[in-house]
C-alpha cells in the first residue's frame, strides 16, 4: 500500500471514529498515557480505527512500532472497525463468519470471534514496541455482556435488541441491521471519560472514575423497569456523606446541606423532610442496600447521560469551585459600619483557590439602600465558580434615642407619691434599657432631688435626661406607711421584721384531701447514674422532683411508669404539670415549676391520658427528658395525676445517649443525702380561718413543723420512716372567710431567701417578681382588700430551692391622706 493510499485510509478512519465514538469517550482520548487499573495496564490514548476498503475487506489503521512494522493495535484502546461482510466481526481478514486477531510482528492470525462471540485472548495483549505477547495486560470486561431488554427505566437502560461481545479484549456492541454493505461495530473504553465523570457499567458492579476501576457491592441492575445501584458505592464515588438513623431505620445521604432519607422496601424517600415518590422501592440484596439511580440524580441535580451501545451510564459530578460568603454585622450603617466578609468557598479534593473576583464589595458603604455584592473564585485546575451574590440593606446612620420624662408636680411633701411619665423615644422604637437614678415613688428627706434617666438603644447609642424636683419639710406619709399603701402587688418592701414573732398567730383548722405525694429530692445532687427513687401509687398522685446534675457529663432525667398488673391495662391521667430548668439556678427552677403548675391548673393545658398495657413500662412526663442536663444544671417538677390501677414509678438519671428502658434493669439505687425523699399521704392540705383577720397585725405560719406539722410517710426504696421537711410538694388551699377592710396581705420569709408564685382568688401573683425576698426584713405584696370585709382564698405550694418556713402577714393599711 503506497503512502497516499495509507493517508486516505487514516483520514477516513479518523472521521468514522469521530462519528461512532461517544463524546465521553472522545474526551479522554489522545493523552498517550498508560493507565493502571487494579494491576491491569491499558493504553488510554489513540484508539485504532478501520475503514471499509476494497471489496468489503477492513483495513486496520497502522500503528508504527520501533521496528517500522505496520500492525493493528490491541485491547485497551477505543476502536471503530467496519466489516466487509454482513453481520460478522473481523480484523484484517475479511472472511465470512471468522474473526481473527493480529499477533503482531509474526503476521499470523488466530481464530477470533464468530458472530460476535468473545474470543479467548488468555489475558494477553500485544507489546507495541516488540510485537511480543505480554501476559496480564488485557482483560475482558464482563460488565456489558448482556443487554437489558424491554426496560422502561428513565435512565434509558432499556434493551434495543442488541447483543454484546468482546473483541480483542474490549467490550463492543453489534447492531444487527440486516443488510449488506457493512455493519458498524463501536468499541468504547470505559476509562475514556472526563475528570468529572463517574461511569456505571450496566448489569455490572464495575465503576470507572479518573482512570480507575472500582467495584460496587452489587451490580447495577434493572428491576421491574427501574435501574438500581448500590447506595454505598454511589456515595463513596460521588463524594456524598452516608449515615444511618437507628431510631427511624433510615439510610441517609447528605450533600451540601441537602438530606435524602431511604427506608428498605419503601418507594417513598424524604428529600429535606419532604416525602417524594421513587420509581421503585429500595431493597436489600445480599446485605447491600439498593436504591433507584434516579432518586439520587434527581434530588441532588446530578446530570447523566446513557451510552446504550456501550452499556454504561455516565454521571457528571461537578468539580467547579463553589463561591460563598457571609456579610456581618447584621445591621450596616452608611458611612459608619466596617463590613466583614467571611468566605465559605468549597473546592474539589486536592485543589486550591488561586484567584478571586469581587463586584460591589466595599469595606464601608457610603450610601444607604440596597447593595449587591458578587464573588467569583478560580481553583488550581483553572475552573471559575458560578457567581455568588448577596444583597445587603445599608441603613442610614443610626440616630441615638432621646431620653425624656416628666413629673406630675415640681414640688412634693415627704412621703408624697411622685408620678413619673417616661417620654423617651427612638426612631426605630428600639430602646432596650432604662437606667434610673432617684427614680423613686417618694422621698423622705427634704431638699432638692435630681432624677436622672439614661436610655440605650439596640445599637448601643445612649441618651440622658434629668430633672430636679423639690421635697418640702412637710410629711404626708412615713416610709413604712407609704410602702404599705403604694408598693405594687408582686413587688417587695423593707420593714422591721423583728416584730413579726410577737404578732397574733392565727390558730387555723387543718384538714386534707386524699392525694399521695411522691417526693424525689434525694440525692438532690447526683454524682453518678442510678435510680433516684421508686414507689408505687394508686389514684390521685402528686410528683415533686428536684435534682442537680453533678456527674461531670451531660445527663437526662426520666420518670418510668410500669403497670404492675399483668392481666389488665392501666390508665394514667395527667391533670397539672409544671417544670423549671434545666439551668444552673435551683431557686429559679423551683419558681418556674410552681408558676407553670398553677398556669396548667387554670387552663388545663397539661391534661393527657397515658395507657399502659399489662406489665408495660413507658417513659412519662417526656418534657423532663427533652433537654439534656449539663454539669451543674437543676430540674424541678411539680405535677398531678390519677391512675385507675397501681403504677410503679421509677425516677432515674442516666447518660444523655442511653435508652432509659434498656438501661433501667442494670441501674442500682442511689443513697440519700441530707435532703428528702419519700411517699406521703394526704398531700393537699386544707386550712380554714373564719374569724376576722387584718384588723390587727397577725400571721399565719407555714412549713415550720410546729403549727404546720410535716407530713409523715415512708422511703419507698428502703421502707423506713420519712418526714417531709418543709412540706415541699404539699398544696395548701387556704380560706380566710373574713378579711377586714383595708387589709394588706404579704409573704414574709423566715428561713432565708424565698421566691415563688401563689394564687390569690384564682389569680397568679409573683413573689417579688424577678428577685428574691430575704428573711426577715422583706415582704412581698400579695393582696389588698377594699372598703368591705372579704373572703380571700390563697393557694400556695413551697417552691423548690427556696427556704422555709414562711409567714403570711395581715396588717391594717394606713389611712389614705390628701396631699
């Protein structure tokens, strides 16, 4: 063959190759490098081609060896061979029903394939330099030996009445066109793909990425017209994150903040929490989780193409860098605020950001209004990201607030009420604090008094205003008289508490309502996992819980109810529930628990029915264990319930990650400390006083174990006698049928700090609002009667964390005077 003819053949072969080779394959061609795939060496460049020539014979495109011989290339390259016979694959021989392979320099042919049946090349390929046969270089890929027919999967993996075969160690597809004149046979090397592509071989567990072969746990399969892939293999190759949720039994895929959740045998998966239908149900195959391929590609926007002739699906995994950034602070003021830009750029593994471009970026924006900032980044592979844009609203410069107030008069008597009206303003109505100096309701020393107010807005800008008033030498009320008349309900005042023990002690009547108190308050400070308390209750039951985590790690507190009957279901009805914490402030948790307890008593929002099957155990009062207890945290609980059968209640504290029901059998009882635990009957105490009260100073004592005796009961774990010190958990219903007109009712602690909530005539009243009342010289105002005798009802329960006893004080109000 002369040089001119050889040149024409090469040109035609190249043209035909461009027509039949898929774009993905062509993209990887021409590199001239040798790729190693699991110890098999393959040529990754310059696929040989053939053209139809001279009476139906196929002439192979020559490849020059070192010796100058012309020969056909072998397996490992992408080839396009045109036959000279109908429905027959041949190489250089042009013979009917006969495929041959070129043996290199020897020029000998051996039988190849007949009608597309793979020839046995014994794992050998031709050495391009010596013409010798080298073992271990060619491998027949079985991935595409069987086509899938009549499939309707949207990936396009349906059969096209094609058969597959291996020629020279490569997988090819023979299309039977039923005509003479040559049938095109396209061969494709699965390694020839772009750097951002993942190739899945149909009906095979083989995957190719970046020139390397990977094996999935199960082959890609078509089931009921749907293409399935092994989820773990997909995740590993596509750079996704895979986890498993033991509670919901869901397999989870995550990428760039998007979450996909799959369940075995379900054709519904959740995409960011939204149920979404799949083409078919996920299933297990030999312990390998299989899901429809399109469920992943569609949810994560992964483009793909189907190379049907070569039986492969090509996924494009974008490796472009992703530009992202945040702008701070939230509020930006023109000409004032220095803006901070925090980049959150993402790049493919092994790449770095080498360049960036900003549009609209300013360190300090000079003009108010909408400003758009755009960022681009370029990685070390030369790829630029898509633009990432943030729009910020630049505010006009902050205007400081304006402090202002007025008083109803310019001059006052000592003890005369000063009425102050706050007139402060802010352009954003964003005043966050007011600081008063001498902003009192009355003054008891004559002379000029300057009242000052400082207001601060949410941006930290402040303003100050002051006014001077004059206090005369004339007295309207003493300080004690003024406090009794004008201290707001829920606020406190100081007085001489040393006189209280000498006041009249009301000799009230005591009765009770049947309600069993189960108090879990010892060990109050918990140093290890274990059972805090255990007791059985029937009928009306009140729970009082107060514990501190001092284990040094995060814990959770649980209450477990067990139906002790093995032949009947039990019903547990919750009526009232109040919880405080978890937080590091025991006094606050106790106050909040009593406040919420009384709230649910009024609105019945805590009402809930729990059914326990015979012998069943359940976690009850789940709000207690919703939030972990950190080191030093306290939880306080007060709750009422009713059961129709005996229920065993177990109080435990365990590691936050442990299952309470599974852990319970292995826990031991914790020892008591100086605090109290026990089970006490008759925990609703009724107090009634029918004589006139308030006409002279008097007191009603609670929680002293004298006039108000402690409840007596048993420790449910040890069976020993217990005394409910302070009567915590007891609900007092106090009825005062004859409270004199103009009577002040206050709460005065006698054992230390106290804070809590009481109900007065059905209305909740804070004890000192956001502060504590201190013994013995402070009192918190609960109620004032009017011009006539009144019936007053007070419901009280001691707040955990506070100190007892307390006194309810009843004193006549001073006479109201005209200024």
